[in-house]
């Protein structure tokens, strides 16, 4: 999600530059006006952890990347008199020296001093209430595009304060079972021309069942009508044909409460996540954050946010919703079975001294599927399948996550 946010901010900076130009000027000649803007990504939470702040410089837009802002002095000050210092854990990534949690009764301010002496401060920010995730619902439905699947919806309840605005992130994990897995694998016995020899041997590594992981990329926001609770909000839709839902699926949903100003900032970013909206009729300067440079007039992009955070994990089984006998979706079509030859007579006649089968095995393109009882000059001694179809480690990890339950 953070990488996605950086790309969206880049589009914002490009838009601000373009709409402020009255003449047609090549973009590359004007990059100095929008290069090296400081970009701040900072959310302090009520979890007692080492908090993280990310600082970077914008670069030329044709390069579509950001440069880390290193060697800065980063501090968060509280209205109670507390001072929390940060150190640079990796380029542009600053982590609090000690663990701390935001107190809902206090306000907080971010202070940054760059190596060049530039000073950046935020407005005073405070947690805007707290809310629990009551439950996550998995609801069979057909979405507005006519696609059948499972809607994942979250229901919340307020604990204190005005909790009308929420931002969500999620991490999802899913079981992968290779459909063409075989308990045997290739064993290259001799790779020297012309005495090529390939056998098979029992697999040692687990390659049938794996686990894939994915994180939310889009900005997910919700605004409730009242503070008395809200109807379940859909944060994710899984198509019936989504391979994530082929067997067992888990999602860990993280919920951030937001102030009205933070919600407005994120909503603006969300609106621009659709590239078609970049050139809509909006005046420059509309991306209103809460950061300013007090040592000069340069623009600072980003938002310093203080939020209450809660999270919840659920598991979903496909068999609880769909017929167990139907074909399960996969990441690619695994119906094609080949028989790569051990020798390629035509190639060898032209001086090639390698084996097509051995080359494909070593390149990680194919794995063993079965024995071909009727090999020919064109069809090799073994049936083969794409690696992704017979070895799940091509798509995920064969280590079961600690949180996973079957």
C-alpha cells in the first residue's frame, strides 16, 4: 500500500505542476519546480510499538520513483511534554528509539530537520476516537459488474469519541495446492553430450501445498453516518474464479480511525488513484496536508496522522460456499502436458550440444509429471508440466504461517 501511495502522490505533484502552467513547456525542462519536494508518510498509533515514519524526496516524473531522505533528525513531541526520537533503520525509514503508544488525551507534533537545515513541522494531531472491529462477514453475492463471488464486509462499534472516518489495510494469505504435483522429481544423471541421462527420484522438499501472501494496494476508506455503529462495509471482493479462494483463505484487516482532516486528505488521494481523474477540473493546491516547512517556502507533501488501530483475522473455506466437486480456479491453465525431448536431432546436427529437457529443468520451466511409455524423436521419455502447476513454491512459500489453522 505504501508503494501505491507514493505513486499516487507522484501523480498529484505532476498534476499540480501541469495545471499551474499557462504555456506549453516540455515537462523535462521544468522538473526543477517539482523535484526534491519532501514527501512524508507518518502514522502514529495507540499500539505500544516502535512507530515508523518514512521520508523521501520526489524525483523526475518520467522516472516514476522516489529517493529516500536520509540523515534527518526526526522527533515526535507530545502535549504532555514527552519527546520521542527516531533513528534511521534503513534509507528513508525512521523508527522510534523506544516503543510508545499515542495517548488519546494528548496531542502530537512531528518535527523533522533535514541534513540541509530545512525544518518541517506538523500541526498538533490527536486520536479522533476509537472503535472495535465487531466482525468480518463473508457474504456470497453478485457484484455490480455481474461477477459472482464473496464480499468481505466489516462491522465496527465505537468505544469512545467521534469515530465517523476509517481507513483500512489488509494482508491476505491463501492456500495453494499444485494441481499437477507428483511425489517424484527429475534427477539429472548426465548432462554431457551425447550421453544425456535423466531419471527421477522421490521429492524431498514440500512442493504440493504452499501459502501465498498479498497486501492491499488501494486506499480503502469508509465514512459512517452516525457514531452509534454502522452497517457492514465491503472492503474486499473475491471472485468465485479467484485462485486466492481455491481452498482456504485468510485476511487480517487493520482499521485506523481518522480525523475529518485526515479523512479528507486520504479521500483526495483515493480519488486520484484512478489515473483518468488526474486532469479533472481541480485547482492546484487542493491536496491539503498538515505539514509545513518553517525554514523556507518549499512545499511538503504528506500527512502526519495519529490514529487508534484495531485488527481482526478471519478464515474462509471455499467448500463452505461452493460445490466441492467443481474445478477449482488456479493461477494458470495446467491442462497442457508436454513431453520435452531429451535430444533435439535437428539442433544437434547444427552443432548444438545441449539437451532440451535438461535445459528446461535447469531453467525452472518444467517439472516431472509422469513417464511417457511411448517416446519418439519428438516426444521425450517423460511427461512434463509447467513448474507453477507441479511445484507450489513457484507461487508461494511451503512454510505454514504461525497463525494458520486448518
